[in-house]
């Protein structure tokens, strides 16, 4: 089983809150896994400490495994940051947001950004699996997904240019075939997730992924060289 690096780890920095109420708050229900298409959600503030808060339910994804966080608002306030703290997400709002525990709030995400992140994340996953299946010696050393592109970095002296032609054709064929994407938790876990499609083993990933490959649309692959001993593949959507 391969991992895309999307494990849920504590990523908050030294600005993180230390209040017991916030850190001990019940883990929120991450609705973005069950419904990665949901742009709005009415939920409840679970805990607050200054500019930081957590929610009982959330559709607002926090940075993990290379996938950038959502952009949007909570209770009409712009979300300045969103990060995992163990199995829950803590959000940072402007200091004078005025929200309190028990307040009902609407969480609104930039659904166009989420759509591109969802599609590019899955496209990046497919390209990674195809490349490492065809060339098992490749070692992934990094990955990142923004709304503009996905990228994968490998530690290798071999130029990837020639391989990308065939990999691109196979990836676009898989996308056009409209294959169902299984997305679920690993057995016995409520935090570790995976995706699986026909022909691939389960891949550990906690990102927001589409239900079918056809949602991705045609993609383009480009080789880049980030430094000595490294090769980079950049994935973009053909629509721009």
C-alpha cells in the first residue's frame, strides 16, 4: 500500500492555543470527506480561545498531505488559517470575531477553488501511481496541490520527459473512462482514509477527492527540474 503523505498529523505552529477547553474539545465531524462538494454548512462553535476556534461539524478542509486548505468564511469572518491539531481542525479568524461557544454559524467555502483542488489532487494521485508502477525505482520526495497545479518531486538522476508522454496518455484514458473512486476509512480507524480505483491497491489519502475520474477532465503533464538529483512533474487541467 502506497501513501500520498496525507496522514493527519499535528501541524499547528508555536502560535497554537494552549487553552484546555479548545484542545480538549470534541473532535469535529469532517463533512468534507463524506461530501466534498458541499459549499455551505450550518454548524456550531465547539470551543474558542481568542482568535482560534473549533467547530462541531465542518466542511472547511485544512492543509494536509500537500493539498492546500480551503478559502472561505466562518460566521461571515474570513478564515486566516486552518490546521490540524491531532484529529481535529483549529481555525484562526480575525481577533475581534466575537464568536462564542454554542453560536450557530454558517461555514462557506470558495467552491470553485475546492473544485479545482479536488480534481487536481486526484489527477496528481493517478499520475504518481502510474509513474511508480511503471518505474518502481522512483522515490517520491514531495508533493503539493494548489488550485493552479499539482506537482510531484522525485529523487532521481533520470530525466522524466520521455516517460511523461505515455503516462499522460494512460492517465487521460483512465480519466475519460469514468471510473468510480472508492473513498473510505481504513478498517478500525476514524482518521486514516484511502482511495482505490480498479487496477490500483488502496492508497492512503485524507484529501477531498471526486467520486469518479471523469470529473477531473483532461490533464497536461510537464517536466521541471527543481535541483540536482531531482525531477518534478507538474499536472495542470487542460481547461486552464
